[in-house]
C-alpha cells in the first residue's frame, strides 16, 4: 500500500566512485558531511560544514548515534559516494519534531550526504582484540582513547581534540552498561540501540 512505501527511506545515488569499496556496514566508523533540508519547503536546517569548525562528522553506523533514517540511508555506502535521501518522520523525529534543530512535528527530511571514510568500527572482534592491548578481555578508557588516536592519525586529517573526547564519552555512555569504567567483550558486541 501507499502508506507502507512512505515509511521507507528513499535513496538516490548522486555519485558513485569507480572503485567503490569498502562498503559501509553496521558497526563501521564513518566520516561524512551532510546537509539536512525540510521536504516541506526545502529550507536547510543542518549543515555539517558550518558546525564543529567544518569538520566532517564521525559516528558509528547502525547503533543509534544518528536518527534511524540516516542509519538506514548510509548502509552499503563507499568512500567518495554521494547520496540524496528522503527520510519519513517515523524514521526521523516523528510527531515530536526537534525544536532545537528547528524541525517541526511530522517532518519528512531530505539529506545530502557525502561519505569520506569507512573504518572498521569499534565493534568488530578484530578491533576489540586490537584495542585490548593488555588482553584482559575488557577495554579501559585509556585503551579506547589510544585506539581512537591511532584511527584518527591514520587518515591524517587535523581534528579538534574535543571530537576525540566526545566520541570516547559517547562510546562509554552507550556501552559501559554496568558503569564499572570498562567495556567488557559482552557489552562491546551487543547492539542495544536498535529500538531508538
């Protein structure tokens, strides 16, 4: 029926690089720029190029760090790819809207996304073992901090130190469920944010 179709994310690929890999998957650490527009009048409500000193945003795909529609819209996307996506309210801010972001209730959103980097996210088993330097099967803040530094150094972009601290704080807030200051292998590998 028509209603069901409206509840899906519509994706239009604007640019696809010839060498399109790796493809993003759930748990990857992505680096992207995106602009957000209201479908109703085309007005721009968000531009990552004007926020955070114009640095592209880093986030982990598929864990609810961004609205559900963006988690869906950025799957199987490769570095250099550009997409235009249309996200229905049910996969965005719904009936509540988001006043701070100037998004009215029941708003359909349009995003133009450019993806820069797809890194193995901090969710893969390889990454866990790589981060867990002392092999005690749990990740300390120091170990994760070190890992983020290495990841950031690898792509050679200059970044604001606060970006590193924000991601670190976010990782702990979302994953250290028993709040003991460590992320255990079990905490680490469980996706518990899909209901958001």
